[in-house]
C-alpha cells in the first residue's frame, strides 16, 4: 500500500511540475508571441478596457482614444485619416481586427508590453485607471503632406527615408481610405464599409509602399551596375555592343531599348551611358556577363529576399532563386522577369548608395513614452549590411547624378542641387499599362533623404505615361520639401 501511494505521489508530483512548466512556458516564454498573434482575439478585447495611447508623428497626434458610450469604453479617432492610413492602420473590436501601427504596436498602445510592467504596477498602487503608452513615429507630418499632395490622384506610392539612419520620413499610398469609418462601433455600418473597401477594384486597403510588389524596371539597373563594379571586372567605361535589337541568348525573342533605337551613337556603348540613358540592351548583356548568382548576391545585400519589420511587416522583394538561364538572367538586367520589389525596397537601394554603401534597417518608430512622459523604450538605428564599397558607392552616385542632370531622369532636376536618381518603366502583359518608377537621393554630396515613387496603371495614360514625366517630378517635390526644412 505504501509503495502504491509512493508511486501515486511521484506521478502527481511529475504531473504538477509538467503543468507548472507548461503554464510557465506559455505565460513567460510565449507571452509576447501569443500576444502579437493577430488570431488572438483576447488581446484585442483587452486593449479596449484601457485608454489606448496615442500615435504621434512630429508634434501631431494622428491617432487617439475618445470615450465611447458602449461596452468597449473607448473608440479610436484618426486625424487626417486618409493621409495617415498606411501608417496608423485601424483597430476595431467589431471587426475583431487591427492593422498598421495599431496592430504592430498593440501591446505598447494598450499598456501590456513587458517594458510597461512598472508603469502598470504604479497605476495599481496609486489607483489610477490603466492607460496605454504613446508611440512616437519617425515620420515628418509636413513631408507626409507634401508627398500626399504630390501623389494626388495617381494610383501608387511614395516613401522617403533618411539614408544614414533608415528612419522612414514619409509613407504615402493612393488610393487611400478613411480609417475613422473602420473604427466606429456600429457593426452594420463598419461591416458595410469594410466590404466596400475590400471589394473595390483599386484596393484602397493595400499599403502600396510595403505590401505591393511590382517589377522595378530600370531602377533595378542600379543593383546590376553595383554588382558590376563590385565584381572588379567592370568600370563605368566598360563597353558593350550597341545594336537596336538584341536576341535573348538561346531564344528567338528580341528585346529593344525603350525608344527602339541604339543606346546613343556608335557601335559600342559604355556602362555609364547605358545607365544615363536607361538602355535595356547593354544592361541585358551586362547581366549575362555577370551571371545570376552575382546579381542575386548583390540584390540580397540591398535587402532583396529579406522580410523586414519596421515594425509593420514588409513584403520581401524578390530576385529569383535557383539557377537562371542566360535569357532569364538578361531580362533581370533591366528589372523584368520575376524581379519584384516594394517602393520601400527601391528606396533602400538609393539610400544604401547614398550612405557610402551601407544599407540601414528601415524603421518608423522612435520611442514609446508613458502618459507621465517617461521614456519606456527607444529604438536605435541598426545596419543591415554593406552593399558596396565606399569607392563604388561614390562611383554609383556620380552615375546617378548624370542620370538626372543629363539623362533619362531630368524631371527630378533641382536648381543648384545635385540630385542622384534613376527612372524605371516596368512592363506587364502586352498592351497593359506600365508601372512607372523613380528613385534617388539629395543632396548628392551629403544626402539627407532617399525617395522612391511608384505609379501604377501608367499614371492613367496606359503605355503613354513616362516615369520621367510623372514619377520623377513627384520625387522632386518631396526632395525639395526636405531640403527646405
């Protein structure tokens, strides 16, 4: 009997420690992961029991909580909602969902983050009602407005980042939507609004700066040229055959430069001229000479094939994995085939060149601050890695300056300022409108901003819209706004 009791006792002790270990694992080790899981509805419900912290950009409160006369106690209110929609997102218990900063920083805004433990204890001891903390963003409200106005009714996106830090200064997408309409607690109204937005042909709920992947077109030539310089086998003066058409290796498919002509006069064309005039044929030849492995490796150094959290989740831009045939590699030389990128990624390419070859991790949150103004968390600048040497970065900068001052990106010229830039025109199916791009930075000798502009649907002009005529001038306005601060 004693032996049986001893066995039973051992079993009970083992079960107790097993249960203790499992609950401890869930409550301690997995707590953060479970709390941030978008399927964990309890976290969303808990966040409405407290006065949620504000989201602040510069000196402007762009999201705050106001008292609600229903079971949820508080309702979110957004300032300049369509302008800030890709940044703040929305949170709503009726929809049981959250997006944008509201989702990514939910624990901090609702006062449940580990960094806020002492604040929660203080609130309990002093009898204060629980409150969430404020999230201070890196974004500049004035620049956000300029970018919004410059983008106007075009379907596309603008993103601006600080090259030396990776701080996101502006994040604009169009078409947008009023986040206040998705914050109301009227279930019938909010569900109707959500369904209308979800089913809209132009997808206003998409954050085109970080979610939407498009062929980057000729902006990807920056990566290819960077790989060429890094290889040590090519210089800006390296030359290539200069025909008006080029048959892709191993195929009967001919490609052409954008205007259908040769890349300037002569039987040979230099890499510098090919980049300045944004010619496809010499870049296709260069890509074949480099090989897909070299281009892929260089693309990865700029952030391609990597998923970033800024803290918004950024779709990974793509350079095709696996071995490519020469004809496929040739097409990647001018940003086509299966090369896909977000505007943020293309801005990172320019920023990496601007920052002497070092690519910074992008981020859009500076600090988390308690209601009593105590700084609870600070976000530091971090390096993603070196994409190219300082000398090669300087060479790339000079090539990009020529592109704006005397080349295909003249629409970004600013009087008295050297702007480094590159346009891009991405093709889709036969007859489909182009996607228009521009990326660049300024001042070229001491960059304070790197910009990427992406315009879908050919800017409403089908295949008649040009990146230099539409995308470059938008970037110019954003750059001028930064330089005038």
